[in-house]
C-alpha cells in the first residue's frame, strides 16, 4: 500500500474532523499525518508525526524556527522510516510550507483549499508570519504545485481569480460519511434550532441570535443550541441576555464530533447564517450543513460563498441574504410551523448528500487523482 503524507500544521483540531475523515476513508493509500503540533488524538492505529516530538521541553522554539525558515529537515527526520508517494497539504498556507518538503522528497504535492486561503484580503494575511509567508510565496505554489483541490466551485473561482492554473485546479468535495451518519427517525426531533460553528464573525451567530429572539417571542419552548467556542462568545452571551432570551440560548462550548452528530439528530433545523467579513473571508462550503442534511435535518444558510452548493433552496432547506435578520427569522418560523415540510426537506437533504457528497465515493475519486500524479512522477 502506498503512503501519503497528510500535511496540516495543527493536527486533529476539534473543528476540522473532515481532514482525518477523508484520509481514513482511503483504501489504497495509507495516511501518515505530519505537522507541527497535535491538538487532539489521532485516529486509532494511525501514524502521526509532529515536530513537538523532536523538541526537548517546549516545542515552540523549533516551531517558530520552522515558521520563519520553512526548513524541511525536521520533517524529513520524522519521515525517515517512511516513503510517501505524495504529500497532501490542507489549506494554502500548508501548501506553501509543504512545497519545499515535497521537492526534497521528489514527490507530487496536492493542496486542498478550504476557504480563508482563497478569500482573505492581503492586509489580513499579513497579520502573522506564516500567513505572510503564504501571501509572499503563493505565486510559487501556483506555479509548482501539481494539483490544487477546491472544496467548492466558489473556492475554485476565487483561486483562478488570484492566478492559479485552470488545468491543475479542480473541485472535489470532501464529503460526509453516509454510512456512519444515518437518517434520523422523526421521533428523535425536538424543538431545537442548532448552530455549530466557531464563534467568530464569519459564522454570523449574532444574526441567528437576533432572528431567534423574534421567533422565540411567538413560540414558547423553542430553544437555540450553540456548539462551538471562539473570541465572540462573551459578546454573544451578552446579546442573548439583552434580547431577553438568555435562558433559551444554550452555549455548549466545543464538543466532540460524536456529540455534535447526536445533537443534529435532535434538531428541528440547523442554521449557518455565514457572512462576508471585513477582511473578505467567505464560507468555503459549510461541512456542518452536509452532516445535518445526511442526518435528515433541513438546513438554513446564507446565499453566499459555497453554501448554495450544499443547500438546494426550497428543497433541502432555505437560503437567505447574509445579515438579513428578518428574512432569517421568517424562514425559521416557516419551518418550525410545518412539521411535514421539515420531514420532506430532511428526506430530500439526505438524498442530495448521499448522491453528491458521499465520503467513500469521494475518497475513491481522490485516490484516482493520486494515482495519476504518482504515475506521471514515476
């Protein structure tokens, strides 16, 4: 079995389960996870190599040096017992740092772009040393990388606009595990609106809380459950309090992927009202929308970025204009008042995901892409 180095600076973050899910679904390539720091546990039995394992004491001096220099020697030392046939980096920033490593290993480089790496304005990319390196070296990555995978057509359009080659830039949905995520029984549903997101401007949580306040005033017993953490949490809690619904807006913090899926089965609706930020950041796709749909739950999202590729307006859920609290409240109210419509949309959402976003089918396509690159490099 060939090996593929799955390159991500911060490995196994709780907000990024899709990276390991994709890699673990490969059948003919064995993933070797490679990065700077582990933020969570690797999949059972998986090989995980991190710079922190080379450090005596704090890993930060070694990590800081690698950020500034893109030195490949620590990674090559970790990979010495392995022979990856290619490197697959996640996020454009990772691609810039993986490029010299792939060249030293003499293997192809695949880079998946997820969102901010294709949409953030230059001034926002200059806020950290590694993002600045990405902006400085992005053109070289575009010239030398073998394949650029985009999680949505929207992200591909953005990459082409900033100079990536059309013939090596393609859309490939990561997908969700339609065997693991089964359609829920209608009896599992509760009067819960679910929001799963980092508590940052991009996710539009403020507008959901405001819309919920309008709907909750007319629907006793309705609850908004928010899973995620982030810098805006204190302000969002204060907003819920000021609107008079603090006891009906539950902030659960970060939860495991398994817990998130359990909450999805209970939800009447999942809502992701993402916005375009002042720095230009836009939602690349919205994996939680796909997971909710796979559970048979209707979804509401913004008509923005890659979200319309995940949600068929009027069939699997609704799309609304970003920051339009009134429109969002009306769509939430419409769905909460019509259980038959929720079931119909949930069924169609499940079918849509199974046809177009099945993880195993998508992993098989990805392996075919790998095969072509490896054959060309031989």
